[in-house]
C-alpha cells in the first residue's frame, strides 16, 4: 500500500484496519522502497505506479497520482 501523504498515525490506523480482515496484514511502502526490489531487473511500463494506472479504465487514472493513498505495484523481468 502506498500511503501518499498520510500521517504516521493514519498509516497505522489503515494497516490496523487491514490487519483485522481475513486478508491478514499489509505493509506501507513508497515507490523508492519498491525500486530497491527491482534493481538489476527490467521494469516494464508503466513502471512503479498506482495499480489503477496499469490499464486505466478512466482517463484521470492514466496519470499516476502519488499524493493519494492506494495500492502501488510494479512488474519487472530479468533482462
């Protein structure tokens, strides 16, 4: 989960709420955190973005907005 500009307290509240579901836990990360995992790999388009930007259904989702909290992701492959 990408925390956007949430305060530390709001991030803790969000992860606590997720933890109380059957899904278990979730970890907040920034795009820079995910970038570390892709070192040495070929990052595929559109890169590290909110997941709704991968195949945007709505035009406004085509431009990644990292100021909003949400789920971010990346797809990468060995070169």
